């Protein structure tokens, strides 16, 4: 294959043709569901074609990684693929072989740069004033700056016009009019309320929208897509080179809801899987106050946005019609399997909830983590202390933040190597969202994602995290009880 910085063909400098050996790989019947997917073999081959070239061309990736993407398309001349990077790479929106930005705001003589300079000049004038002596002029300039900043932001949103295969255009303000803008970590701390209709910064410049925009402009049919990380992981987030990732929710979900209109999209694979695995839920123990169930991986603890999806809560209300009051006391992530205690009356629920709130219960998890050299160099037993908070721009992912995160502590014990990876026992001392997943994957933790962790690692047949043991006091008798559910 020609390098990305060379002209690939005369028709379009951004189109890369797949090698001859992919001719026997059939095209997918439906386009990729971008928020949960296994990369199609055509995408895998496209990524294989360009990864080494990306690594050699962009040395900055060694210290600051970047999300890349490929989009396989059907053209009148055969199948090919587009590639893109998110945002700006090494100070530029433009690198030969990669699709251009939807809107280039960095043109030196463009409207955005000119107006940006006007605002910058106002900032300089304000800085040079004596705020006490020139109070009236300072306030006037601050008002002018605010008005010009708002006008420029509005111009930006209106000029990002996103296409779909039908040729329909929508600007960002129209696309985001019914969506809540994500809050920054600082705003979460201040308990700010999200505003509706304000697109997040960088909207429209992720890989998927850029590639789809090019395909629709050229009249090519999108077949499948994949996004993957190259280079060093960000300090707070968890990204692994070469791993595939879903499109982000805060920026891409609203935009793609418009851009994918007219395409036949695959069903979210997690929906089909959830319905199937729900039948595997087992009751391990039951008395008049509590029940102990084993939740399968892939089943929700409580109903989600997809109202027809099975959940532990709904299943238990059917299994235990005699239950009064709420039945769910604690939760497990959808992809985590294992023991859950269910309350069958209001008194039991109140008592158990208090035990979980006061952390008097004990929980033991077992995970299989990826077999990495860094794990072998760690102490066999130890504690991980990494504060966690929500990633406001890529929910439901969590991030490590020493400034804004809440304390999160985990005791670990590294076990034997298995055919899947390395077995680890985990005792969470706090109950933060995705705590064990982040503590395993982060380089300051175990430095090895849990096998099958599609958020912080790579996909597999399941997430290999299992709640193996739970200890608590019976809500009526006060007797300490321990339940086991051995899985792997």
C-alpha cells in the first residue's frame, strides 16, 4: 500500500483502496452500530494497512496519543476506505491522506481567525486598563467581549453543517437543540445544571462525523467503520494503543443520530445479548426477608433507557411476587456477573441499604486481567488508591482525577496465569462506578485491563469480572452470612 502522505488515486486523494486479498471478504449487510461493535474484518484490514505508517509519521503520538478511525465505503470503482483523526493533530487539521475537517476554523484569513483576533485584542486592552480608574471602560469592553464571543460561537455552530446519505443538512444548533450539554468536572463539583442545546467544544471533529461527511459529499455508500487509539494514553483517561473504541456519547451521539438517517444500522449487540443472558439468572438462596441471586454478565441490575430490556429488578419482581417495597439494594455493572442480595420487604431493604452505605458488608471479586509484563513486576498483594470521577465528555467512562475525584481504594491479590490471562482477587473498600475496572487498567493501578473490558481495554466474549463472595448481616436475625458463587 502507498503511504498515507502519497496520492492514492486520481479520483480522490483521501480514498485508499483495500488490497486484492480482501476481495473474498463479503461486505456487511448493515452498517456498524457505532456505540458498541466488533470491528468488521474489512475495518481490521484497513487499520492494519495504515497503523505502521501513522506510527512513523506522527512522532508526537509517543507522548500524546490520538483517536483514529477508518470508514469502508462502496464506490463506483470498488470498495475503499477513508481514514481520519479526531480534532487537531500536530497543530493542524490537514494531513495528506486523512479526510479534511468539516469546517476549517484555522485558516489564517478566515472569518473565525479574524474574529478571534478581535476578541484577543479586547483582552489585551482590558489587561492594560486600571480596573479601578477605568471601571466604566473596563465594563464596556467586557460586555463587548462577551457579545462577540457569543456571536462567534453561534457562527461556528451554524456553519458546521452535517450531511446524511439523503443529502439532508443540519447545523449543530439544530442537531443539539434537544440534548443537554455535558458538564465539565468543575461544573459537576459546583452542582451546576446542564444547559440544553449547546454543543460541546470540538463537536463535529471526531473521526466518525468527518469520515461520513466526506463519504456523503462524494456519493459513496458507507459499509462499516471502526475507531482505534494510537500512541500514549492520556493522563486521566485509559486508552490502549491498537484497541478499538466506540464513538463518544457527548459529541457524536447527537450528530450521528442525524448523519446515520437513511442507513440500515446493526442492532446494538448489547440489547440482543442482554435478552439472551437474562435467562441465565439463578436463585442461590431465599427466605422470607432476602434472596441471593447470581446475575449473569450482560444483564442490567435496574431498568435502563431501553425499557424492554430485562433487568434483575424486573426479573425479581416476577420471581418474588410476595416482595413489598424496593428489591434492589446494590448494583453490579451490566457486564459484571455475580452475587447480589435482594430485599423482599421494606424493613430488609432499609437494613441492608444501611449496611452497604456504612461499608460494613464485605465483597470479593475475581477478575482475569490481560497478561502484561508490568503485572509480573508488581507485588503479589497490595492496595490501589486512585480517586475517580465521571468523564463528562465520554460517559459512562470514568477517569482518574486527583483534583476532582472521590477516593477509591481496592485491595488486590495477584494469582495464577490462566488461558485467558492472569487471575486476580479484588476487595473494593469503596464503591465507585467502574472502580475495579479502572484500578486494574490504569498505569498507576495494575496496568492491565480486565479481559473483555470494552471501555478500558478490548472486547472478548464477556467481561471477566465476577462478584464471587458477599458477606453481610441478616436484616432480621443479625447473623453474619457469607455467600459464594465460584465462576472462574
